C-alpha cells in the first residue's frame, strides 16, 4: 500500500509542479480552409487561422504565443500534458500556419490545438472547433 501511495504522491507533485503558459479567453483558433463538411478531391490544403494570439516556434518562449498542432481523426488530448506526436497529432513546431496533406479517401475529423514552447496547451486551452471533411 505504501508503494501505491508513494507513486500517487510523486504523480501529484509532478502534475502540480507543471507550469502552464497563460492563454487568452479572447484568442480564437480556426480553419481558414477546408470548411466543415467540405468534399475534397486529392491533396488537402489546410490553412490555420488565429486571432488575438501570436505564433512562434516550439522551443522559443514568447509570452502570448504558441504553435499549431493538427489533430486528425482523434479527440483532443489531455490539456494538462504535452501534446504527443504521432499520425493523429501533427506538430507544426517551426511556426507553420498551413500544410498540404494527403489523407486516405473517406470521412475525417480535423481540429487545431495551440501548444506553448514545450508543446503543452495553454491555460485556458486554445483549440478550434472540430470539423469533418470528406476525401475522394
């Protein structure tokens, strides 16, 4: 029992020690393109929009900024942890605001999540609405 208590306390201390970069309730993250329920043939041009907040590369701590993460066919990850990097969580750590992407034919969900210089969502988190597209 002591072992589990020790593990719990270590995890709790690590969680409470994590400092979040301040977000903004006025910030707005959105897709310029594609639009919700758009039907796309071939490669997709995805353009990210951001209002009332700035973009800076990962690793560069500039207050009031972050970088984009594209969530594909997945729910938003936990906002109290660094955003993982895999086929469903694509990082744009150089500060990119658009991408050309090839997805398999079918229905896909897309969502944007802004991360700070450490890939951790801000507090409050800055995320877009989830959109659905159909690829032919």
